[in-house]
C-alpha cells in the first residue's frame, strides 16, 4: 500500500505536477480553458454563485481549481479512481477546505453512495466519460439524474465526433494531428511521456505503480478510446435519463460540451 500523502512534499512540488498535467492535457485540447469557462458560466447561471459541485472523474482536480478561483463561495468534491492523480489533487489542494476528494469507480453500480453528499447542485466532467463503453455510460447517465438535485445541472465536455460528417471529421482530425506533431517535435509532452515522468519520480513511483495495476501501462494502452458518441446521442440520453432539458452549449469539430438541466 502506498504511503504518499499531501505532507510528503511541499505545495510547490504538487503545483508543478498539477501544472504539468494541465500542459499535457492542453496538447490534446488547445481550447480546454474555453470549455471550462463555458461550463462554469452555465453552472453559475443555473445554480447561482455558491454551488455544491461534483468534479466527476476529476483527475488532478483541474475543474475544481477553476471553480474555486471563479466562485469563492463554491465547494467541490473531486471523484476519481486513479490513486496517482488523486494524490496530486490532494497534495495540490491540501490547504483548501472547500475541495475534498473521494475514490470512486464509475463502473461500480454503488459509486454514488461513496460521495460526500447525496445530491449536488452541479456535476461537471471533462475528457473522461469516453473512457466508458456506451452501455456503461447509459447506465451512468441514469445514475447522474439521481445525483443532480432538481433544478441542478450536469455538464459533460468530451470528444463527441458527429458521424454524419465523415469528411469534415477526417480533415479536422488530420489538421489537429499535424499541430500535435509540430508541438511534439518542439518538445511538448504527451500522455505516455507524462506518465513515464511521474513513474520515475520517487515521491510518486509507488502510487503510479498502483495506478498501472488498475488501468494498465499507458505505453501499452490504458483506456479504450473506441466508443465515441455524437452530441445528439448525449442530448437524447440525458433527456431519457430524466433531465428536463438538454442541449449542446459549446462545440468544436470533434468535441462538445453537453448540458443537462434536471
Ligand atoms: C483524461 S483524464 C481527465 C481528468 C480531468 N477531468 C481533467 O479534465 O483534467 C480522465 C479521467 O477519468 C478517470 N476515470 C476513468 N475511468 C474511471 C472510472 N471507471 N472511475 C472513475 N474515474 C475514472 C481517470 O482516472 C482520469 O482521471
């Protein structure tokens, strides 16, 4: 069992890990902050300035950090399965009583019972639910309708290519791939290299090994990217799950932010 705690290293150490996670994610998502801005604006517009938020599949807690900076009266529960990313989150937010973190496996049917509250004003998630297969994601949407309070919101920012525009999708994908290759040639760190650096870090080595046991080694494929759903699928699925209104509130050629109002 791994012993790393927030006190194992100082705040500058944890902040550097959080920042390098953000840079790595931005390599894939140059408009990541734009999605976060839209998600937080819609959260504030629909639930007010002091929401109780669930940062679902929070990773290192990037959404929680933006939330608390924007809305000082908000509180957040970060929930994730990855012990290494949760260690960075707990270290980075060690002096922040408004942010707490729990371990949950979203494929566990009882995951909502592990949360700190029965209901949340807002559930926010980014770049995570495409890790789930379509059938598991449908079940998760049904559970989320029970986690979001009446009048509360769910916002999912993720890869949601629309299959009815294959030539547009292909051109947008090739264009973005060329950008990533240019940036990689200039030294930009991707998913595999980032995890290799964390695995080589003596503070995190044990907890990263535990993470590899759960998800696998990123160099050999640690998650299935195989089942993407269209924005229309997400909108319909949320209505069917019990959300009163749902729609796309932001999109790019391959990604979207979908909002469900409970
Ligand atoms: C690409 S990261 C995104 C993290 C964060 N939302 C962000 O935008 O920085 C995907 C996250 O989904 C989490 N995840 C994947 N499958 C999960 C599961 N079954 N239960 C809980 N979290 C899961 C991973 O551990 C990881 O933190």
